[in-house]
């Protein structure tokens, strides 16, 4: 989304745009006020202002119910850096940040390739027959309310009455009987990641299918005439041409993975066995609204925002370096 | 799992151009269909299992995950709707989402139009501030937002919730629509104003109708997003009477503990999903189309 928005700002100077050609009539002023100024003020008040306030509150020891907010400088931050539970939550959030986008994108890229090149490779590049059926079904989890997904999977993972252990035991995996997927520290995080990946794969499959179809057909024809097989085509032609789509997808998934509040708080409300699925957003929520330590919670929020920006910056930097290398390769 | 099967397909795919349908081709097709079918099962089975479980008694649910219900207990749905309050929450959700959707679409379309058609000082600052709202974690804002709404007396009210929903859907919607308005020919707006139409009329009678495809796509995305919204109501709307559906479902599942009616819980989950399923079935082409369009930008 960042990418989409950033581009027009620089490249649109050429289009004809109204600029001071007519007087500021009442008609035009009222249009500006009602169309842009009022909605934008509402947005400033409810979205931008709270962000700024949060940054200020993070420097106070405010509990939310006192009239004055005692300024305590960076005390909240130093306290957080020595707080093992919070650091554990940061670690878990970072794990999600790395694992969720990676698994989702690899899986959805593979499925998108199957849908687009899985069919006959003679004649033009054609999709697989019936591929729209697969797309319609696999996209659906994306629009299911996350809270419902969480409740469904909490039941699927249930040790005794759950669907997963039922299937595993009937397939002959006796050790799966009564195994608590969400209740064991070694599997709770993996089980949670699986649910998030389940939700997003279909969405990104649709996105990648569209991106692959946007690649000029001649490229695929040429590759095939040169004797490239499907795997080679996928790795050497499809993947590099989609770096823009992959980058936006990575950023979007990463921002989501840093939140992930709904899934985690339904699957393991208390943070999981030995806090193995506790993440920053859950800590913010309980610190603010259960313990009433709003200053401290805002400091956590600021750290979360910093992590988000660093992450977005890294993805852009990596994209730039990769792009430069690709160019160098072509020149060679 | 995909990557392990594709290499076996490679030798078959490469040396056989233009010879009808060789055996290798069919093997690749079959393998692709198998993998995609398996994935479809992974998606569909948990959902269908939920529907089946929603007709069972708690005892049947705990007896075996596979057994069909002895009788199809529609009673679970009635229990969830009335006893667990899902009906009330459903109505709250409909009111909040409908109002927020109308407000978001109207204000965002108007702002996007002004931002795309006029050049004025501060325009890029406004654009960047709207962009910032997309990247900042909402979690950073919810704590102060709680007090902002408290100060104006809108905490724990549906109007307050509607305002918050609209404000947080605004940046995404403006950005989505900006690209649509920028692609509309500016000459048409010029022509309308030369013909004497006011700026207001130009927008409502000429430009807005032309942006209809974009409006429809983003409206569907917003409808789903607002229906599924969970964090904002959980923080800003803590009076059980005013819960929206996602909240009500969450509290039903957590207060449940051990003596909950699990059949009714599954029924409540099904009823939460049903509206988005209907929207999806009707609009899936447009929804997938707008996702695809986004990837090409």
C-alpha cells in the first residue's frame, strides 16, 4: 500500500490540474471545506492526534485516572528493557514478523504457479482447468472474521474432541491422541502461525496469479523455446518480475504479523504456555486496559511503531539492493 | 510440499512441445490438481466441520469429532440468537457497519476527488499524513483514542464507534479512490464547469458516477473489513448491551468456560460468517478483481 501511494505523488506533475485559474468563489471554498477540510480534521482528531498523544504519554507515569500526568522521561522505556515478560513478547512478535510473511508468500507463490503453469504447456501459456474454483475457495478465509477463525481453530486443536487429533489418530498416529497443540510450549506458536497462514494464503495466491498474468506472454514463450521447464520458469521468470508485488505483500503481512492481536488472544488468551505465544499487542492491551498503566502501555506502543518502521525500511532497502543487482546482472 | 513435486514434472514439461497431450503433460496436470485439491480440503474441512458441529449437542461434540448429529438441532441457532444475545449484537453490527460504510465512502470519495483534481499548498502534506495513518500500528493509537472519545462523551456509544470506524477506514479508502479519480479525464470536469455547473454539481452528477467501479470495489473491501473489526470495539465499546457481533462472539466463547453450550457457540460463529459469505458469493469476482488490480499498480 505504501508503494501504491508513494508513486503518484512524484509522477503526477504532468497532468492538467486546476490551479488558481479561477477566483476563490463561494462554490469552490465550500467544496474545499466540506469535501476535504472537515473529513481531514476528523481524521486528524481521531487518528493522527492519538498517535502524537501516545508518544507523549509514553514519557509519563499516567494511570489514566489522575488529572495530571507526571513526566518521568524515559523511565518507562528503561523499565521495559529490563522486563523479561515484555522482552519475551518482543521476541515472539519478531518471530511472527519473520515466519508469517515467509511461509505465506512461499506457499501462495507455489499455489499461484500451479494455477497458472500447472496446466498443459503446449500452445499458449494457459491456466489449469477449474482453477477459478480453487481460487474462490482458497480466498474465502481472508474474509472470515478473525475472531470466528480463532474460535474454529481453538476447537480444531482441542486435545480430545478436536478435528485435528481425530484425523491424526484415525490415520494411525496414536501419539496425537489428546495432544494439546495449543497447550504445549513447543507447538503453541507453530499451531498459531498455521492458523494465520491459513487465513492469508488464498488472498496472496489471487494477488500473485494476477501478477503472473501481467507478465508479457512472450517472456514465457521465449523461456519455453529455450527449453526451460516449469520450475525454471517459475524461479527465473515469474519470481523476479513480481518483486514489486512481493515487496508490498511482505510489508502488508509484516505489519499484520506485528499486530495479530485477534488470533493470539482467541487461541491463547493468557499468552500461552510459558508465554510462548505472548506478543507485544497483547501486552499493550493488558497493561493499558487491565492494569491501567497507560503511560507504560504507550511506551510499548511506541516501541512497536519503531519496530514497524525499521521493518518497512529494511524491506525497502533490501528491495533496492536486489533491484540494483538484477540490473547489474542484465548489463553483464 | 509443492516444490517437491514440481521437479519431477520438469523433464516431462520441457522436451515435449506441440505433440498433443503427452503422458507427462497429463501427469503434471494431475499432480497440480491433487495438490490444489488438498489445499482446498485444508480450507473447506474446518469450515464444514464447524457447520456440522453447530447442529450437535455439547455431549455429541465431546464424544467424537466425526459423528453426525443424531438430530439436526436448529435449537442451537435459536439459543445463540436469543440466550447468548447474538441477535442483539448482530443488529448493533448492522447499524454500526452500515453507518460507518456510508460515512467512509462519502467523505473519502469527496476528499480523494479534491486531492486529485486541485493543486493547492499543503496538498502533499495532507497526502503524506493520510499515508502515515496506513502504516502506523493502530495499537499505538487506541490507548489515547479511548480518552479522546471519553472527553467528548462518545465512549461506549454506537455513534462514537461509528466515528472511530470511519476515521480508521478513511486513509485506506482515500488512497484506493485517489488512483481512480486521477485516471478520470479532467476535461470532463472542465467541460461541466464551462457549461455552468457548480463544483458541487460537477462532483455529484458527473465525476462520482464515473468513479462507480472503484467505489464498488472499495465499498466491498470496507464492508468486510468493518464487519470483521475487533480491536476498536473491544477498546471503545465495553458495555455488553452495545457489543458488536465480533465482540459478542468473543465474550460468548470466553465466558463460556466449561458448561457452555458448544453447539450454540459454533452456531454463533456460523452466523457471524454467514453475512460475509453471502457478500463474497455475490461479489467474489469484483473482490478478487480489485485485489488483482492492486497488485499491478
